[in-house]
């Protein structure tokens, strides 16, 4: 099963290939998605990496708190985005 890993505080210059290379030291990387601003297209400084469960745990423990491009990475298991609230009809 593939686990989604949140990677925060990425340098804005980070590329998907750089992130893939970093995580591939700990196992097979299934996917990398760096998030960009909808309007400007600029990087937002975070993204998600998909890895198998066992390899994901090892990667999270090894990479969390390390530096990339002068920034300390925050790495943990991604949480589901909460569903938007429904507005009540008046």
C-alpha cells in the first residue's frame, strides 16, 4: 500500500527530481507532487511523496529535521484534508 508523506518547508527552488532523489535513498518513490500557487504558479514550499508503508516510515524518520537548500524540512505522514463545511440554508 502507498503512504502519502507531507514534506514541508521546502526551498522554493526545489524540483520534483531533487525531492525524488532525496526520498529514493530510503526506497522506491511512487510519486512526487510539489504544490504551486493557483494564481501565480509560484511554488508554495511544500509537497507530497508517495512510498510504500514500510519505506515511508524509514524515510520520514531519516529526513524529518534535515536541511535542504538551507531550510529545515518538516516531514510526516500526510493527513486527509477535511471535507469543506456545508452551509445551512436559511
